[in-house]
């Protein structure tokens, strides 16, 4: 008996499971204030996590954006957003891919293709915005709508979501960044 207890006490500790990184907040009450600069115009909006449910490792997060509601699906596989009038969620971030790997998505409205987007996973980078400094994953995307192509670079931080974007169509430049982040309780 003593030998069994001694052997058990000398056994290596069981390694802890790696914590899953979720790239959007899932706690009700979390508030994100975002600032957008388009040319000389600047405006902001506030997102607040209104509801969050988890089933089989997928968090369905409902966010109030002024009078509108957005639904995010957040899991170890990535982040997608389902906004009206789109028929299905858009996969904004896919995890488990290697830097440089791509994925594509056709956004449909009432069954018709409204736009096509090709995403490329970038590397993790330190990004500084008004809300702070974040270790974020870079995603490059190219979207085609009615023959017009726009490019977007986005950075997503674990537990926070989208912290910065830079985009442009022709000479028009748009920048978006997280101005304030207040975790829910």
C-alpha cells in the first residue's frame, strides 16, 4: 500500500488543458466604443454585449449596436458575424490555419450572391489603438461587389474582437479603431 501511495505522489502532474482563445467578448455587459475616420469625417458607435449563450463550444453573442442587433458566433474555430439582411454568418476570422492560408465566402441576400470575399490569415502583431495595446491576428480581405474590388486589413485580439481596420476603395480611405473597451461583469 505504501508503495502505491509513493508511486502516485511521484507521478508527473497532469498538464492543464490549453485555454481556448475566443476572439470576441462573450460576457454580457461588455462595451466596445469604436471610432471610424472616413476622409475628414469622424464618427463613433457603441457595441454592448446584450446576450451570450454557449452550446457545444460555440458562443452565440447578441450585440446591441445603437438600435440594431448583431449576432456573432465565437468559438475555437474563429469568429463569424450574422447581420441583416444577409442569409448566413460571414466568417471574419478562421483559426487553426497557418499564416498565408485563405478562405472564401459568398454573402447572399435572399438567395442571390451580393458579394464575394477572399480572406488571408496573417501573423500576430502588436497593435496600438486608443483603447490600448493588443497582440492581434491580422486578416487581409478582398471583397468584390458588382465588379468593384475593395481591400481591408483587420486585426482581431483575443477576448476583445476587432481592434483596428484599414480599408480603401480608389482614393477613399477608411480607418476604424477601438476607442474604449469595458469588460462586462
